[in-house]
C-alpha cells in the first residue's frame, strides 16, 4: 500500500514538475489526416511504407488504442475541437461545425481549443482541411459561394491553395488534370495513378504553404499553433505514380474479416455508398456482392499509395521544424479523424460502429519530456486531446468535459491504474463503448438484434457477435454504456 501511495505521489510530482519547469509555452504543430487507419509502420503493419510518420512516432508516443467519437469527418472533428461528446443527433453529421459554430457571434466559451489558445497568446494558422467544408473555412471562397467561415474566431490566419482546381471543394476530390469528382459528375474511378509530382495534387500544395509558414513563424516572438490538414487518404485514392510504385499489388494482403459478422443485423453495416458513387469503378461491391480479390487488392494498393503520399508531406514538415530549430520546443500531434473499412465485413468506407471505423492513429511528441513513453496501450478518446493540449500549453481548460489530460500517460513507468478505460462512439442509431477486452454496441432501432458484443482477446476482427451467449456480461457493460449517454438515445 505504501508503495502504491509513493508511486501515486511520484506521478503527481512528475506532472507538477512538467508544468513548473515549462513556463515557456511550446509551439504546436497539429497534423489532421482524413480517413487514416492505424495501418502504419509504427503500429506494426509491415506492408505499409510510412517512414516519416514512423520516424515522428519514434520521437514520442504512439497511442495504440485511440478511438474517435463519431465515424464521419465533420462530426469527429467537432468532437475533437470542442472536447465534447455529441449531445444531439445533428452533432453526428458532417454539418455539426456549420450548425454549432459557423455564423455564431463570439461567446465567452471558446468555439474550439484553437480559439482558446488564441485567446491566451498563441498565433494560430490553419492550412488545409481542419474542420469539414473547405470552402466554409477559407475566406477566399466567401464572395463566390457565400460561405461563412466554419471557425470564425479560431484563426489569426487561414490559408489554402486550391491550385488548378480553383476552389477547395473541387480540390478535395481532385484528379491530376485539374478536374474533380464534382466537375466530372462522378464519371471517374475511385483511384488514380497520377503521372505528376507531389504538387500535382492539393496535399503537396498544402505542405508547401506550411513550409513557408514555418519559415515565417520561426521568427515569431509569440508561440504558434499551426494546423495542417491533409486530404489523403480520403477518396478518391489518388496519388503520384512514385507512391504507387512502392507496392506490388499482387502481394497486398486482404482483410482478415471478409464476411459479414455472425449474428448481427445488416442494418449495422452499409452498402458502401460513398465508395460506389465513383461511377467508373470497375466493380460496385456491397454486402451481397463482395469485391473480387483482384479489385480488393487494387483498391488497397490505391489506399496505401495515398497514405505514403501523405506520409511524404508529413516528412517535409518535420524536416522543416528541425531545420529551423523549432523541434526543441514544438509539440507535434498527428491525429486521424477516423478509420476506414477496406473490405472489412464487406464494407468500403467508414460510417459504422466497428473497430475498423472507430480506431485511428494518435501520435504525440513533446520534446520537453526526456523519457516519453513509446507505446501507450490505454484506451483514449479524441475528446482527451483538448485537455491534454491545455495542460501542455499552460492554458486553463475553459469548461468541464468528459475528456481527460493524457499527460500522465506520456511518462515512462507512470502509474496509470487510475485511468478509466472506456471510449464512447455514436452513429447509426447506436452507441458503442470500447473497454480493454470488449467492444459493446447497442442500437436504438427496430431491426434485431440490437446488441452486439465482441471479445477482442479471441476475436480482434469482430467476426462473431457473442452478446446472446453472455447475458451477465451484457448487463455489466450496459451500466458502462449508460455512463456515456448524453441524451441522444437513453434519456
């Protein structure tokens, strides 16, 4: 008992010392990545080639069990930026930020953690996709389409170079010839092997803008928060040819969960509408008709190429930090807004409450911590990022959330038994909670069964729903699930 008390005191002392010794606020480079599975070298995947992210991870902490709150872009980013679990059904939509932030007057409560940093002396710069609608964020498009900035008070400066695509929304779905899924009226394939360099697609242009900003920010007397949002590997899976050439398509492995899970209702899944809206795709896989092996390998090849392309852009940013001497006092966060099912359970997309859609990468590097823990296996949530950044930057948390600072988890040999492991996610008329051994999901719908339980010790790919055989465990997990209810379904 005395030993545990001593360790608890040591834990407190380390965090207190962290705050006391770091009166100079750190800079923050926050990298937002769209639709990124934790299928990276630093997560133990051998097929993928992500040397730059892997190198970044070696300098800090990799969170092996990070989960998003909503498996769709806009709503996931809303939860991250506010640190809040969704309390209304329209907070599960890509319209969440537009509905709750865009067009609102400035309030005492900051609109995002970026706004809170700005109020506390940070110079804030946003580049690329940070919230959701690119044309709703960047001022250049306001006069042409009448869009209001999605985050009106978060930025000192927001930038985007749409290049030959001319606007952000077309750049989001860009093809190398300057067209987009929109201008082509969906008459395109869901992938492209582009005979162009890095700046032949928009993410290369965003990286270029970010490098210029780092040159400028290196001379600033104020701490900065630089957010860089990359589109890839979001659909369409387009990337320069050299990244395609990094892989042999016929050697790419397929999913270990190719079939629909046993003892579930198909309402828990979907027929991949986002993927199949690319009209020239050679196949249109759905729950009844899975993709052929050759096509599944083709699409996985395209996804991996897009990931490696994005990884190269990350490498440019990290190298620039080092070149400018900013790496000594810049916290770097790389965050994926959700996962993506690459044929897992016959789904090509996100928008489910399964592990593949909810688990995403989270890497945090704080150069001020000498012995940062390399691998963190505790379950954490996207809403934990807000309070973590506030503590790192010595800024007051402006309100209470269910999110918790993860600083204590970053230390080697930290006593972390007090960390409660439960992450809540919401979508598709359901709530899901991930605890150390299980994923438990309850749906509020007419289709049965409405309860799903997966034992990750023996079934990490969630192939068999065992809820019907574990009534006592379901009852126990029900009580944990209720702790994550915010009024969406249960109250």
